[in-house]
C-alpha cells in the first residue's frame, strides 16, 4: 500500500480549498460534484482450472515470494461547501516479498501518486515526497481460507514530513521541532501543490503518519490482489495561502471495491520508478474516473 500509496498524501487539501468558493455563482466552478463510481472498482481474475494451488503454508510462501509492481487506490470522502467530496489516491511502487527466518517479509517502496476527485481541483504530490515514504519491512501472515491462500500485511506506521516515534499518534503541534523537510524543497514537512478551479495556485505543507493494512489473495497468474485499509493521520503545518491553512483529515470510504491493491510479479531488472511508470499501462488497469 503503498501505501499505501499509499500514498497518498493529498487528501486533506480539497476540503480547505473549497472554502474559497462558498456562495460562488459560477455554474462551472460550482457545478455539482460527481457521484462515486460503482463498486467493485476492478474485477479479480478467475483462477486457471488447471492451476495446482499450494498444498501447505511453506509452499504458499514460496509461491508468493518475489518482486512485484505495486498499484493501490485509497478512497476518501468528506463534505465541502461545494458538496460531497469523493477522492482517490492512486499509488505506484514496488513490493518485494522475501522469506527470512521462515517468515515472509514485505518490503514496500513508492514511486508516484495521483490524486483524482469529483470536484475540479488539480492536486500534485511530488515524486520526491512520495518516494520519501519508507515503510519498514513487515512480517506478513500467510493463511488458508476455504482452500484459498491469502496474505495479510499488518500496519507499520511510518512518518513523512516529521521525525520521531511512529508508534505514537502524530503530533498536532505545527511548531514541533521534529518537523522535517523530507522532500528537500526548503519548506516544512512535505509539500502538496494545489490549483483550484484552474484559477488559483497554492501550496500546503503537511506531515503524516501513514498507517495502512493490506488484505490479499493469491491467484493462478501469480498476482496478489485485495484491498487496503487506511487509518493515516495528517497535520497541516501551514500553507502559502491563508484560506488553505485549515486542519483536516477526511476518512477512508470503507468499501473494499473502492480500495483495491494489485501486486503483479515482474522481472528483477524492472526495478526503477522510471521503468515502472513507462510500463504502467501494460501492468495495471486504468485509473478510476468520475
């Protein structure tokens, strides 16, 4: 998940930005937000009838171990003066599943994130900020359920834009001395770039505690597919425009179909973010649309 994807870090900004348009009479700028697409977002593949599923946990771990291209989506919802907010954060990266001391360990790294909303905002989270999310390795649980092998990746809280102990709740003090410039742009925390209704550009500076869990199923094509649960925390440190400087942390929409994760096995030499994004269309389904 990348979480992640996951990450994955831009979801608070649009609620604050909508305050600019309270009472707006422009029929384009204040058009009604679009509804959620139908769930489930993507269909899962059908297992090959000739596939022989792993017979034991050890065989399942061996089948799951490998190098994967990672694609996940987290859906968020909230309320704005312009109407209900629906938003997706789409995250791209790599997941490596490695057998260590008879345990299967997941190592995630993220490359790129896109923000898609049902309201007319452009929001960009730089690749530098996305790649600064570095979750620790997580021992995953591999188990059988009704003849189907599944994987559960537990939450491993990870800080972005602030240092400290990731096992404790995120600081809500915007003057916390542990706030760090993780995207190296000379501004506190990590920066979200916002363009509102094609007219006003601004920046929001945030710190985050990424908290995601993944539930996955092994398929005969070697992929692992499932859903993401996200309980991340966010601190708005400041903004380039006062109207954007508003605390918020909209919740995830708890619908597995709207929060899919797909791990696709790829060759070991497909290992750079540039190569991943160049092969995006051949590896993953289309991004969601409103």
